[in-house]
C-alpha cells in the first residue's frame, strides 16, 4: 500500500520561527472596522518606539474612525491614508481634504502602498 504524504513532519524537521534580525521596516495596517482606534493608537506607539514605519490604510467602515476626536493622535504617530471613495460615501471628504500631511488617496494608490509594506495586518 502506498503511503500518503500528509505534510506532517517531526518537530526536528520543521522550520523554526526566529526573532533574530531587524524588525519590519514598514508595517501596513488595513482597517475596515469602525471600532479599532484604541488598538491602532497602541500599535502606533509601539511602532514608533521600535522605529517601524507604520502606514495605516482606512477604507470602507474604517474611514469612520476619522470622526473620532483621537484620530488626530493617530496622524501624529503614523502615516494615515484614507480611501477617498469611502470618505466621499460617508460624507467626510471635505473635513479630510485640508489635513497636513494629506491623507486622501485613491483606492488604487492605497492598495499599491499597502502591498509595498514589508508586513501587513488587516482588521
């Protein structure tokens, strides 16, 4: 009878995760949920302490985070990009247009920047 390869390997044959090496140079966080601001602020503070370039990409319902008072702190600790189509749909495009640095981007440009990150996280 032929044996079936299940992909299971003994522990000594498995690749081992390592924490050696430099941290990711650029972490991209794609936010589609409207209730993640406190978690994002914690990630932003940690990334700054570890010298990680954090890029936060808000789209869909995640764009509603821009309405929260602490959103300005997120901009202070990381680079934030907001999908212009989602902002227009939520009728908050005007309030974001004059922010410095600019945050509104097309979906395509946001996707390009997100995919260019060394590490990515979605929530």
